[in-house]
C-alpha cells in the first residue's frame, strides 16, 4: 500500500518536471499512467475495506502488535496529524542501522533532488510566470504528498509506536531514497547546461551513501554474530537450570515460556558506537536472534535438550500461556534471572522469568 502510493507520487513528480506544454495536456495525456495507478490503488483500498467488513475484523490481535483498523471518521484528524508529523520526522530520526552521518547524507540527497526538480520546472517556462507558479505549487504539493505516502499504512491502521520505524513496515522509504537519486540524475541528464557540477556532487553523494550503507551493514553483521553467541551462551545456562529442576519429569512434554528478552546487549553496543533515537527492529535490536519470545524452545532443541517441548511455532499459540506465566510469576513472587526462583515448573509449564 505504502509502496504503491509512493511510486504513484514519484511518477507524478517526474511527469510534471519533464512536461513543457499546457496544463490540459499535462493532466489528460502526461498524467495518464498516474491516473491508472491511482484508480488501481483506490479500488484495492475499497476491496480491502470491504474484506474487513465481511470478515468482521476490527482489531489487530495483540500478539501481532495490536492496533485499531480505521473504520470511522472519529479519529481521522488526530491520526492524520500524528502520522504526517512522523512521516517528516522519519527523514531525520536516527536508528541502530541509520546513524546521524547516513541520515545527513540522505537528507542532502533529498534537498539536491528538490533543487533539481524546481530548476527543471522553472527553466521550462521562462516567459510564462503564471504557468510556472502553478506547476511549482503542484510540485511542492506532490513532494509533500510523497513523503506522506511512505506511511500510507499507518493512516489506515493504528499500530504500536515502535512499529512506525520498523524496517519491515517501511519498504516505501527505500523507493523514496532511490527516487531522490533518480530525480537528480534524470534531471541533470536532461538539462542543457549548468548542471554539470551539481551532477558530479550528486554522484559523490551517491557513493557516500553506498559506502556508509556497506559500513553499517558490516557493523550490523558483527553485532548480530556477537548477539548470536550471547544468545547461545545464555540459552545454555537456562537449559542447565531447567534440566536440574528437582520436580522435572523427563517422560512428560512441557511448554516453556520465557518472559522478557535475554538482554539488551546489542542495543547497548549499538548505542555506544552511534547513539540513536528510535529502535527499528525488536528481534535484532533486542538480541531476539536465535530464539524469538514466542518460540523459546527452538534454541533449546538445537542445544540438545533432554526435555521434550511442545512445538509452539504459531505466534498466537502461546499467547494464553504468556498471561498464565505472568500470573504465576506474580503469585510466586519469582525474581528476575539469574535468581534461583526465576526458573520454575507449574504442571506442564516451565517458566523462565528474565
């Protein structure tokens, strides 16, 4: 949804910057692919809304992050203002894999693209100030709309705050960044003169982005490997504690629930290297690499556990047990790991209170 809206806005911007005729010709002929995309996007949104009504879906399950689907107009304005503000804030906010240097380079690329597009529109209508003003106003609106389009999903579904900056919900930002560089090179290539130095600067900026991305990716891989080793060592210690519980029956099959992540080791390391303002991915940033919170038995099976565990790979399969485990921790007044009371058995449930 967000990707489709971003692509439609990008296509409209390029069509507008390349057009040199009348507004009638622009809207009826030059914008024809844009209208087709918008019609398809609108029909898809209507069918999506109808499917929610037919299925009776009003809320996203809590174990999938939770959230309310937009069914009425009561919270439209509030959500519109909030998401719009966050859309522009996302251009500046730092994350574990997007530190300040990379954010500044990407912002420079965006400003270069805007400058090139404004120049392209202005130079195509040197003697027609009214037409040029209308097109520049349209260009400004489309640029603002494209930034907002990257968050289209969040205009329709209210999700937890950390989801807003999660990479898996922000694929449209990749297309937005690619568009900035495409606009620079496409506009500079089509210009007759005066863009040579700027095009060189854009090429240098693109090289800087690639370099910083590669460097950040290598750093991330190193942190992931460190977190993987940390997970395995911690899981091995937990498994030893479980297998030494006096009331353990190896002939039974247990469900194991871990409350809380192993640690914030990766967050601490990343924040020490390059301080960030918003977490992006809970699984990697909180070192949920080897064993996700809803399938804690996976890593124990890999380590050769003597205990038989239920396979709870379905995300919602353990949600009731999570509530049950939390209630047992409160009832027993169990302490946090590594306190002896942090690991205990209740019937067929093994609880690890991290």
